[in-house]
C-alpha cells in the first residue's frame, strides 16, 4: 500500500503527467510514472504487508482484510501528516470504513474524502496506486528469482499462476497466504486424498 503527499502544485503536476488508476496503465507506463510521481510528491510512503500479517488478520476475530487495510492506511497517514486525505475505500460501505479509519488517525479533525474506487476519481489516489502496483510487481519479480520459477503475474487470471499454484502449493507453502481460498481448497483436497488412502 502507498500514500502520496502533494501540495496543490504537486496535484497539478500529477494531472499533467497523466497519473491515473494503475489498472488503466500498462506496466511500462506505470514504471515511467513512478519516478515522476516521487519527484512531484512532497513525501510518500510505501508499506509492504507480509503474507503472515494478512493471514493473521483473516484468522482474527477483530480484523478482516478491510480493517487491515485501514490500519495500514493509518500507519501511512500518521507518518505523512496530511491536512486533507483522499482514500480509496475497499468497502462499498464507505461511511463505516471512513469512521473506522478516522478512529485510527492521530489527527481526528482531518478533512477526509473516502470513496469506493477513489483511485479512479482523484489523481492523488491514482498516484499512490501506481507506487503500490509497481512495488507489488517488483516484489513478485524478486519472489520468482528467489524460488527459481516464473509463475507469471500472481493473479488467477494468469494461466502460469494457476499452473504454479496447482503444482507447487506443497513445495513452496511460504509463497501462499494460507487463508487464500484457492490455496485452502487445494490443501484441503490434498489432505482428504491422504486421509482417504488409509
């Protein structure tokens, strides 16, 4: 996850350079924009959330993925200390998400715009989404080198990723979130097969 702190001039620069939701850009375009965004920003912060932390949140009674995202956003915002924030809510219940997030912030009087798909509507959110996506893709490349297998994009829409999951969920368990449904289904069916052999 990422946050970008800009003043009015910085926001104008982001618009001029063509910053938009990272999903609307090619990897080449995102990589080209990354350095420009960093230069235009007063400050920025990127937080990589480890697999174990996501699994822990999903196993917790008090957390879920949305609340984990709110806690990560709060960590970023409390460090950057903006006067106004534009937040992309992972939940369609934006009011509930906004209340939860604001409760975690040091500045309780902050002006907050919290919307679902804000990364499409606000250039500041778009810029942050680009930093996050480029970082995510870099982490995927590091992981491929580490295990010595090209498993594609890491998304299930990618045949390479699906093949890797099916063939390697036992060999490389540290790569996968244990609470990820596709992983759980494979692990459970594998266990059932083993039990059924007795």
